[in-house]
C-alpha cells in the first residue's frame, strides 16, 4: 500500500468504550480500531485514544489496581510494538503508578497520558487540573509540567480532558512551540456542548490544531455520549466521521499563515500582565 498518497498527514480521534478494569481487552480493542483506520487512511500519522483508556474512566476508587509504570508498563510495551508495526504515533490515557509507590498501593496515582512512537515513549503528561465534582482530586496526584516534543513531523503536546477548560494550559503548549495538541478525554454529560466549545476555543485561542478523543458509553459513574474531533487553527471542526471516531487533515504551515492573516494572539506587550489599571473616574 502506498502510504504517501495524500499531501498532508492525518490525525485520528477514536471515541471508544473501554471495559472497566479490563486492561488486556482494552488494548486489543485499541489495536483493532487503530489498525482499521490505518488501513483505510494511508496518510494516518497520529492517533488519540480517550482518557484513562486502559482501565476505563469508571470505578475510580479502585483505579490504583490498574496503575502502571509509564515507560515499562503493559500498555507502554503494547503500544510501542503497535506503533513500530504501523509507523505512527499514539496518544492514550492510563492510570500511572508513581515509581516509588508499591505495586497495588493506592497512595500515588496520576491521571496520565502517554505519547508513543516507533522508538518508544516520547512523552508522559500528568493531568494538571483534576475535576472537583468527582473523586478525581481525592484519587489522583496532579501533574505540574507540560512539555512539547517532535512526533510524526509536528511539534506535539498532550493535555487531558478538564485541562481544556483552562486557557492557560494550551497557551503554555503553544508558547512552547506546539503545532498540534492531542487531548485524551472522558468528558461527561450534561456538559457535552461545552466539550466541543472548549476544543474549538483552545484551538482558536492559540492558532494550533487540537485533536481530542472521548470515552463513549454508559458507566456507573457517568454517561459519555459526545464524540471528540479535530479542530483547526481557526477554531473550526475539520474532521470527518469514521466508524470509530473521526479523522482530520493537518497542514503544518497553516498555524503560521493563520496568525499572519487573523493576527497572532500569542504575544502580549511586555509587562502587559503587570501594568496597573488606570483609576476609575467617578462622575456625580
């Protein structure tokens, strides 16, 4: 198969329904879905899976049982092998066990995402903003760092779900040089409309591509029924639907062209944040 047929590469967002606690079964679910879209799309270069995909976003009180090492865990080995076979990059969510935490210990787990390529783990990101209306902030240790790496020919950063609600997170990635933001998500009802809005807003805020995959299905803790998608630097959804999600074409020259035509929002005048506001004038 000629895998260079299209001029621009594609990113796929796969909105899957992982089974709670079935790590081995969920990995096979991902393999089948990724292989299917890879066969159908010769220019596929990046794939995004949902938040906490390996364990499923459910039963957070026992999620530590499925936590694993970011680089040496079962999912890291599995997806490294898959990316080597298919020649692409995969972003997926998983519960990460702190390296100093004993096996099975509930003491230190992060809601994390890995970016994997044919050479192994390219990036591990730990969700910074934990949802306060669920058990997340009682279960997970929040992350503190955000990095940008070269992956598949683009400058890529990861964020996770509720991080999208905070403009500063994607702005940090954009200022770090990111062209493409990959965002595993478990965005629940009744806030489905806001999921699409924040994806579009974060893309437009920073003139970057943003691709997010959402968990779908009815689970004990929540219903998830809003699919993700791919958004361009102009904030518009550019993806088309597939059987398991959507795909969108990435033109890596477009972010720069959009900032030139629309106007860049990335840079503030020096000292703008600290400049004092003029006093209010009161008229009698």
